[in-house]
C-alpha cells in the first residue's frame, strides 16, 4: 500500500468519528476502540482508490458500532436500573457544514438528553440519523454502512425523525452561565434541606435518573415529578457522606458537577435546564463510567485535555447568599 500525499484524512476526521461512535455506544472507551479499529482498516486499505475518505471512514466506524451493539444487546436489556451514557469529557466537534436540512444543532448535540432520545431508536435508525445529520452522508453511504437499499435507508431515517418528534419538541437550552447557576443552586439547596427553594428550582415535570450499574447505590427506577424528585433529594441528603466534595466539570458539552469522596470519584451530576428551571437531573454513579474523572486541576493553555486527562476544576470561592441561585455549589 502506498500512502497518499498530504495530510492523513483519518487524523482530520478522528474527532468526528469518535463523536459518532460515542453517540452510537454511549461509552468513551468503546468509542475509542471502534475508532482505533477504523484506523487499522484505513491503514490496510488502498487509500488512493477511495474517492471520499470521510464517507468511507464514517461507514466503517458505523459498521463496527452496529456489530458491537448487536453483541451487547442482551447485556443492555439486563442493565440494572436506568442507563446513562459515560460522561464525555472531550470538546464537542463541529458538525459537517453540509449537514442537510440545516440540522446543525442536532448534529453537534452530545447532551445526555439527546443521547437518551437516541436510545429510543433502533440501532439502524440511530446510525442512519447520525450519518445523515452529523456527517451529511448521502444515501449511498448510509446504504453501504447498513447493508440496505437507499430506499430502505430513506424509510429508516423518516422513522427515526418521526420517533424523535413524538418525544416532544426540542426545548430551548439555557445559557452555560444559567445552567451552572441553577445546578449549583440545586446542590446547595439539597445540602441545606431547603425544600421551598428546591421546589422553585424544579420544573413541574422534572425527572431524575441515577445510574449505579448495580455497582453503586442508586435508584433503580426513574423518578418523575418535582415533588418526587424533591423527596428523593431530601431523603438522600441524610445519607450522603459529610465530606463529599463537588467540583465544576464540563461534560457532554454542558456544565456539570464531579463529586469526590476522599479524592475518589463518587459520581457525576448533570442537568437539563430550560426556561429557568431544571427539567432533568442525571447522576452517574457506576464506577465503570467514572475512570476519566480525575481530582487534579487542569492547567490552562492550549486545547482541552484528552479523555483520561481532563480533570475537574477546583470550586470557585463561595459567594454571599442572595435571593438568586448560587453561581457555584456551596
């Protein structure tokens, strides 16, 4: 095999391939494995004969992810309690400029809320949606990835979009500053047992999902409704370790909190925030999903840290109590 001149297309596409694999699998380590395998196949291919390297790489990555999902089907169905994706600590890569129908917002979305929506789709539906919207792939490439006809892929994509629409209209997300403020206020109110303030922070239809994976204590069922979330938060408060430490951590493209106990990751807390209220809370406690959460501070300068190197920043100095939610957790 003779290497083509110029920059390696794989290196240029790697961030987006990794995001594609992560959206398919919901696990950073497995996404890394799929992209590594794609690289090996790229190295063994006749690169000079590949007219569209980006499409070729996306097709190979998608096929590998579909194979992995088929092998994991039984384990996913038997997963104890709610399943949440492993926190994504990388920067969110920009979508393809050619994403059809101007679906750039969806194409760039790595939020937990969107990943949970993708879980409602079959694996082929998910692949078709991501290839079309995140990569701007044509139907020939989607058909090659899925081993189907182009007409069948059009039907798959139509069903996928319909199922997402049935889940309800997309809510307008809060700004990062408002997101941090409300999440910090929730934690402060939960710690102090301020039921009235918690009620003001939660939307009426708020929900809470906790993922322990059968390896850490967590609620085995989703909790729906502001009052139920409130009771759960106040009940858990009495059982939390007194030296549990919260530090701001950006993951899945949104502000969140890393929780440490004695320097060891205890959990990661994220939220869906819209219209000035918390619509959803996501607590990842499964230790298998916390390996990349490190307590050491990240030094500034240059790009963000890679997976396994990103760490939670130390908390900001506490501010005086006001009628507004705290900017950072108390």
